C-alpha cells in the first residue's frame, strides 16, 4: 500500500512482526449467526492501553505476538504499549513502556521482542479507524472477518482524538506474565463423558502449554490424557469462551477469543472469563498448566 500524503493521520507498517492484528472488544453475541467472538486476548492489558490515552473502552488497537511491530507515524500522535513487557524505541531512542508516549510526525515506533509473556498491545490516541465488520474492527483468524493481518507497507488510518486522558492509569497494577498457569475450571456440561479416575486426576495433574496454541485455543501437552467413559461422538453443540474441549488425544484445549462457535468434542468444563484467561493470553509454550476446581 502506498505511503500516503505527509501529515495524513495514520501509521505506515514498517515491520509487521510474527503475528500482529487489529483488535477491539470483539463481536460477542453473534454465535447464532456463526460469527466467533474474537477481540483482544488479554482484555486487561488492552483496556489499560486505551485508558492511558483517554480512548473509549472499545477503541481498536494492535495486538502483537512475541516479537513486536514497527510503524512510522504520518502525523504526530500519542501511543501507549502494554501487555507483555518489551523494549520501546522512537526513531532509535528508548521510550517508556506502559505510559503515553508522544510520536512526532515521521518518527518510527519500534516495539521489540517480549521480555516475558507473549502478547503486547499498542494503542494510538484516537484509535485505529479501519472499517468495522459486524460492529467490530477485530481481526478474526478463524472466520477471516475484519482487517487483514498486518503486512509491511500497510497503512492504518487513525481516528480523531477524544478528551484528554484521566490521570492515574497505572501499568504497574497489572500482573506479570505467569510462570505457572492456574485455570479455575467449572465442571460440565460433558464431564460425565470421562471416567471418575480421569476427572480426579485432572485436578492434581500438571500439563504444559503447547507450541500449537494460538488465538483459537490454548492447547496442552505432557499431561495425562483424559479417558472416555462413553464411546461415540456428540452432535456439534455451541461453544463459549473458556470452554475446555477434549479431543481424541485426551489433552484439554482451552478455547480463546477466535474459537469456533460449535464443536463436537466433549467439553469437560469452562474457565470463566477474567484474569485467568488474560493470563492464558500471555502463557508461552512450555509453561506448566494446572486446572483448579471452581464452583
């Protein structure tokens, strides 16, 4: 895509990173239409990035994966980087992480590799004004809805700035990346598809985050496989955010924001939305995973 006119409010992508997408609060409530939820995986980090800039809570921002992103400002603006701690530079000079940073026209913002955790969030004052699809600007990797994954040369338009940000937003209040992922699990609706011994073992077993994890689901490995008490398969039924589905290999998969709206493998339980799923968004491959019984 062409660089555009000087002074045009927008960001020109210089380095897209391994996987950088536009995300907001997603498209909840449309599963009956076959539309996944999508949206930012670490909801607290995403919300903080917007709050630091005075943006509305549903303003679109960038979600990076592991190795960051770089872009050039076509007009002066203010940005904030939250989520996984990482080096931030403006035209080669160190800049603050977790705080509003002024980006002059023509300057390049470099968001580096995550020092811990997995996903960083880059918000710009006024938000990313890409066209909404079904009420959201989120990129959905499963359905293909929303803007494309970032690529070099892409031009991201920026919306008009809102009121000045309220003082007091504090990045230090967010928890760091987990060294062990503890996931509260509410059993059901298909826990009875597994043996009592498997269910009892689930609460005392340790799994690991698989490298095959993505925005669709956090896959586990290295733990004991859950054993079926029933043969056969279920008809496809509705899936929700945080559903823990057990495929034929017996290793749990925790559904994240881009999860399918239906599935045929039994769901042993559900991880409630909140801090635990935010932590799952920052869990790197190899990190231990434990499920904790939740009522």
